[in-house]
């Protein structure tokens, strides 16, 4: 091996150890008759657990899921529950052991339901209990867009919109049970505003030590954030910018300890901001992409605290892009990841992704085709954890190789072990015929 090859190898090894990631996909999970099968970006519908990718969606009639061990070949369809013709009627939350779903039919007098299950390595689910009523139905009342999460102690929370005539409020409820059954905690459900506005969307975000941050937004308003201290309600804060008209669903959040990373669209750009619990405030806002009202979705890699933000169709229609934030610095330009120009994206707001990097994977779910049957699609990014002192380790590994190549030590070593001239072909014994 020449010196140049050794040096190239050392440089490649260094680059590999410092930053390993590979974008994989996409593949088709299934077809659906619903053009809203995976709505919305503020809700989660996928995760990785026990050696499998899990994707939940509406097949046009029921809430269903499929699994895959490689992100390419998918299992048969399993029905979770009936009467689910749109993705916004349910959300999924994976807490590292169990997954939880919240569902409502979005019809008058219908209840909000909750259930918890264990995702098994074979692709089956072991349910903790039968489906539970989390919020009872009431005459003249309609609930919309349930979004479920659990605090770090395992207690489930559900945010939702309450509509009764002209009364339109953001609500959140919590269970005092963490066994898979539902028992509404004292003081819940909670009306987060006490005043009316159209199309509230409520997203509970877990922090640490039982704390939560509950986000809620309505058309053309700032995004509000209300602290739960673990035992009582704390400060209420708000973003500097408002979401665009018709964009109350167009935000996504993920926690890092007690702080929360938030992305949203203000109707003309994709905006990032960070909420700090200790100061109960949002920081400065960073524009990630201009000239778009399309919604973003965010995922965090807990091994590195790197952030991934995905969105569709800007700069180019029917393409899916992402930006990473590494060490607090955002990519200067987006990565043009997926080209769906052939089948075309169904809508730009059907993207949903993992909450966290699970098992070194960041998964993305979206839809293609503009007439039924539509495709539910999946793609993922492989991320290898960056270990503590990774740069120093990489340099220690590469430096000796580089020095050996630089000063010809490898060439000298290889010469020292070459066959002796005494063993030339002239002196070798020739086998008899």
C-alpha cells in the first residue's frame, strides 16, 4: 500500500468517526384510500423498537400499522381499531418501552380514547388493558386532534380541542394511572385559556421529574407554552412570531431535558426557536427556510443532541428536505433528500417523523399520489452515536497511521519481511510429474 493510500485511509477514517450518517429509502409501507392518512406534523405516528420500524396510519377505514425489520420490506397490515378515516383522529407516543395512542372520532358526543401496548420483536402488540375512555363524550360537544405523550414517570397526557357551539377551547388532560388504565388526575381536564379561538391545537411535551410543557396554538396567533411543574401550573410564555392563517397545526416540538426545541411556520418562512424552562421564555428566532408556508417536523438525536428538521416542496416541489443542527449550528443549506416528482406528494402537511432517534434511526413518514389509492411512504437516516471525546479518539487512531505513512515506516517494514533472495525461483524444488 502506497503512502498516498495510507494517508487517504487515515483521513477517511477520521471523517467517518467524527460524523457517520446515511440516508435510506424511501419505501412504500402500504396504500390507503385516505388522503389524510398521516396528518399532522404536530402528531407522531412512528417509532423504532425491538428491532422493527413501526408505522401507524389510517387505511381509509381503520387505524392500522405495519412493521419492518429493515425499513424496506413491510409486514402485513394489523388493525388497531375501527372508525378511523383520517390521521388527525389519532396520535402515537413511544416512551422507550410502551407505545400509547389517543383517538377520537371527531364527531359530536364522541369520547376520546386511550390505550397502551408493548411492541414485540415479532411485530405483534401486547396490550396493557382494553381501550380506555380518557375524556367522556358529552351532548353537543366535539373533540378534535388528540395528541398524546407521557411524562418521564410514565403518566399519559392528552391535548385536544373542545368545541361546543361558539365555545372553542384548548384542553389538556392527564391520567393518575400509569398501568395502561385511565383514571383522570385531580384537577383535570384543564381549559388552558378561558377564551375562544378557532382550531386550537394542543401538544404536551415531556420534560424531567414529572414536569411538562404544554404548547397550544390557533390560526394566526403566537404559540403559547404553559409549564407544569410536576405538581401545579407555572408560567405561561409565548413565541415572538405568530403562525400563519390556517397554520395552527404547522408546528412541532421536542424536548432536551427541561428545554424545548420548537419549529413552526409563520406563513412565509420556517422558524426555529428554543424554550428555556429556567427563564420560562423563548429565545431568539432563526429562519430555516424562506418563501414557504409548508409545515416542518422536528426530531432529536439524544446521543448527540443534534436536531433534524424536515419539510416538503421548497425550494423544489415534490422534494423533501432537511436541515441538521449540530452543536448549536444549523446547516447553511438544506439537504435535498427525497425526490417524489414522479408520483408527487399527496400534500405537504402529511409529513410526520420519530420524536427521537430510536436505535440510531431517524424515521420519516409521508404520502404520495394525488388520487386514491395513495401511498404511505417511509424513509430513514442512520446515525451512529458520537462518543464522548470522539474527536480525540479519532485523532489518536489516525495519527500513528499517518506518521507511519509520512516517514515511510510501512514501506521499510514491508521490505523487511519480503522473501529472501535465497528462495528464488531458480533454487526452488520443482514437483515431479
